[in-house]
C-alpha cells in the first residue's frame, strides 16, 4: 500500500511540475509576443520572419533583442546619459565595427575626465584648446558633450598632436576612441534608435521572465 501511495504521489508531483513548466513556457511566449509588438518588430521589414518563428525561436529572438536594449539601462546608470543618446552612440559604434561595451568604456572615461577637468592642465587644457567651455559641457547630457568634443577634434589634422590629445582624454581607450570619434563627428546629430520607454519595457520583461523561471524551480 505504501509503495502504491508513493507512486501516486510521484505521478501527481510530476504532473504538477509539467503544468508549472507549461505555464512558464506559455507565459514566456506571451511575454515575447508582447515585446515583439512593443519594439515594433512585427511592423518593420522583418515582420514576415517574425510571423514565421516557432514559439521557441520567437522567445530566443526577442530575448536577444530585449537583452541588447536592457543593456542600455546599465550604461545609462553608469554615465547619466539618456537612453536615446546612448542608443545613438551605439548605432555609430556598430557601423564602425565596435559595440556597446566600447561605447560604455569611452563614455565612462570621458565623464570621469570631464568631471575633474582643470583648464590649466591635462585633459582640461585639451578641451580648452578645442575652444569648448568645460562647465557648459558638464551641464550637457554626457553623450552630447562627447559628440561636441568629437566634432571639435575633427577640425584638427590627423597628426601626432591630435593623437596625443585623444590619448589625454581617453587614456587606454584611445585605440577604440579615435575611429569612433571620427565617425561620431561625421554622423552629425545624435539619432536615437531606442527610447526610454522601450528600455523600461525591456528591463520589466527580463525581471518578469526571471520571476517566472524562479517560480518554476
């Protein structure tokens, strides 16, 4: 009798576990479909591709997209720049063969340099030589301040003096910063690719998904 009862209990637990897994999977797919709409993935040129995805493929595709957008929140927290402007910097970076990590490093370094800039020496003197107002730059969104520095640097010849100026401003990030700054200057204004609302949705989606996964364990 005890063995029979144990078998019944085990079957019941397995069935309950399977129901929990199915609920989690169904909820994940539903969340992914909601995010696909939120990010306009079903309205653009990839609408046909998205429509043809299986449930699992849709979840994977949306998770990849959401994680990329959610990563902007971390950079915003670290730098104080807006999601819109960070997404614009990332767009320039991707077209120069680099990525958000590089953008984050460049922006964090620039923020630190700008905060401590002394117009009489070092990076502060470099900024002053570019005919830029350090205090005015500090009041700007950090991404926009970086763009203004990039534009000012673009007016100088690509020689040793310019290389030393970029080195002074960005330190070890100079190899990534130099080509990025050139393309940033050529790009003109910052053109946002992601909104604050979309980044908030991405963060919310990831938190909800982690909660679903935790409850299923």
